[in-house]
C-alpha cells in the first residue's frame, strides 16, 4: 500500500492524517468552532511539509523519505533519546504520584511498562546477545602471539 504513495508525499500525508485524527478526537470531546482553525493549520502544515520535502537539502531529504545513512543514524539517536526521556519522565511521574495520590499512578505505570517493554523488545530484535567470538576461537587451536620468544 505504501509503495503506491510517492516518497515525497508519505511523511506529509501521514502527518496530515495523524493531525486530522487528533483534531477529530478532540472535536468529539468538545465541539468548538475554533477546532476548524486547528484543522486548517494541520492541513496547511502538511502542504508546507510537502513543498519542503521537494527541496534539495538535509531537511528536504528527511521529509521526502530520501535520507542517507548519516541522516538515518541521527534519526535513530534522536528516537533513542526520546525513549530514554519518556522512561525517565514516566518514572518521575510514577514516583511523584505514588507519593501524593497513589490512585492516580496507573497512567505513569502503564507508560513506564510500555516504554520498558519496547526497550526489551528492541534489545531482543536488534541483538544484545553474546559478543562475537575472538578471531581464533573457532580455529580449534590457539594462535601464537606475534611477538613471542
């Protein structure tokens, strides 16, 4: 399905759909006329992101789904930092809410459990097992040190 959508349009379209869904959920809870302004802002930002994705620079490459390895690594590091910050914030919120009103602690516990599960799932998916054996470990005999007497 996603292969039928042009790479330049993928991220702006996803952001427009996510923003529209959020505004729709917000409108269900409190229907106000000014939510239309928020929706127009969401859609105009999606158009701006689409235009920005067509530019030939780092930001345009990221928005246009044409990032190189360096840019992908920066994105991975940013997501990892966001996960660490989310876990720390959930733990802090859990500790404070347990001290003040324990009945209100469950949202923080859920967020901490989900981020912790995501961390463990990432370790199991991307590998955290035993380090690779030494170069001479699978030869059956021990190699000599190059400077031996």
